[in-house]
C-alpha cells in the first residue's frame, strides 16, 4: 500500500529538484498541468494507467504550482493575458473526484481550473477508452479476435490502440452485450 504513495512522493520531490531548470524553460511560456483522478480509492482503470493522484500529493503539487506559477483562467487564456510563468490546471474526463476532492483543494488556493468532460457517460453511453482497455485486459476472446484482425501481435503499441469501432462492435454483437456495467465499474 505504501509503494504507490512512495512512488508518487519521489516523483513530486524530483519535480521540486528540477524546478530550477524548469524556470528557465517556462519563462514567458504557458505550462499546462493535466490531471484525471484525485482519489484515495481510484478505480482499477485509474490505477492501471497511472491516472490517479492521492489528495495529499495533489495538494502538495497545487501548493508548488501556486508558489511557482501564475495560474490563469480560461478567460485569461482567451484574452491573451499571460504573465511570466503562466499555467493552466486542467482535468480530463470529468471523474467524480474532480468535483468531490480537487475542486475544494483548488478553492482553498483560489485557483481556477478547466475540466474537459468526456460526454459519453453524461449521455449514458459507454466510455470508449474504458471499453477498449477493459476488453483487452479482461476478455481473452476479444484479444484473440483483435490479434486475428490486426497486427497487434507485433506489440508495437498497447493492444487497446489497435481497436477499431468495427472490431469492437462486431465483438459486442457476437457476445450480445455492451459490457457497460462492467466498464463503468472498471473506470469508476
């Protein structure tokens, strides 16, 4: 249980060590910090693909960002109001932890953020990335079909990147199910 936290802490500390070098590269530039999940209990998907930051580490990083960058809002970005060492704090996919955990921390620092919602769950559709990674991780049948219809056996890239809508939809039709409940649980 300590290993993932230790790994994240070491990465954060290394970030501080390299911050002196970073200042040289971020002067008069825009730095974008991208997060996904901020949680003590991430989903299997978030854990497996390193998309999670525990709340205490997130707050440590936000404190660092607040001290070393001029965090701007979307309005500042659109108006071209950049100061030296400007930064955006962004979140992909719209995990619940953004609203429950990240926003209260950001509010404590009075920092704006941008969220890029994945509209599939909002529209009650299946999350494509979650579906393809779930099938590649959990379904040997799907993996066989994917290998048969692509060159993913060459392992030039992760299996899920070989998925096409045609292959996935043919498998779903063959199985007679969408796997939506399983994918929702896997993704969180």
